C-alpha cells in the first residue's frame, strides 16, 4: 500500500496538469471571395479546435454580426457578406442610371489585451451605401480568457457608481472641459455624464470609447480616453 499510494498521487497530479487550460493563441483570418461590392473582412481567430477556441471564435463572429447595421437577422459572417453583396447587385439593377459609388463593407478586428483572466478584442466596421458618408463604429469585446464567455461591465468592475465618478473626472481631463465654456450636458445631449457602451482593457489601463453621435457630432468622430491601471485598480475584479 505504501508503494501504490505515491504512484496514485503522481497520476492525479499528472492528470490535472494535462487538463490545465492553455492560453488561447490567435491568428489573423481573412474572407477572400470575389464580391461586386467592396467587401473586406479580416479578423482574429483563436487557433485550435478546443472548446475554448470554439467559444471565443463564435463570440467574435457574433459580435461582428451585431455591429453591422444591415444585419436584419442573425446569421454567420460569410452569409452576411454575401447578403450585402446581393443587396448591392439588386440596387444596381433597380437604379441602373444612379451615379452612386460602389457600396463598401469593411470588417477588421485586433486583439489589444490578453492576460490570464481577460481578452479584449476591438472590432471595427465601416458600411457605405451611398450618401454623404458611411457608417463606422468600434466595439470592444471583453472575454473571459479561461472560458471564452463574454464579460459584462458588472463582471470586471466593482462599485460601479464610484467608478462612474472616476470616469467622469478623466472625461473632463480628456475633453479639456471648462466650466465657463461648456457643461457636461453639452456632450451628452442635455443629459448628465454617461458611461460609454465600449469599455475595454489595454496595456495602459481601461479604455473608454464613444462612437460618433454618442457624445459629439459625426464631424468630430470618436472620443476616447484611458484611465491608468494605478487609478482604476481598486475597482477591477479581474485584470
């Protein structure tokens, strides 16, 4: 019995080590198909065929699809791109004399932060169907690095009310807000300070990003600022 027990313990330790989840590694994947519209899609994919990589990749694809405004129904990305191209061809047929330029749909992602606990992926999309300008936006996707599941703000921020006050302070610094010239309501269409929908991790701290029309006019574009880790550490549940 004295000889069997140490061997049994060794087997348990060896098994637990072999089942340890390895960090995800990523590759850049592009959809290269002949389209009539100008369509590009280059995005991050977790390598391998594990449960973790499958969950990560499905959540990335779902987030891309949700970002594209022309997605009337939930679909996979390849089908969505083909539907966009089909819609463009139908437009050309119905409006043969139209002087509108070729439609555009561009998708690009970037893995901007990876730790043992968190993955942050930035999704950038641009759609153009004619008119004065296209529709572009950025989305932050935060994932649990061990499971691949989506993290909400409540999953990684503690004491959200105090965090909001901290964010407002950094917003004022970044926007150079002066009490004598502008009020906070001038940025938020008559409302008090609001946290953006897009908050994600970077190597420098938490990034807070507002898309066009969230706080300012389209001509002024995106507005973002960083709260350094040393300022926000006490609010972070994971890092």
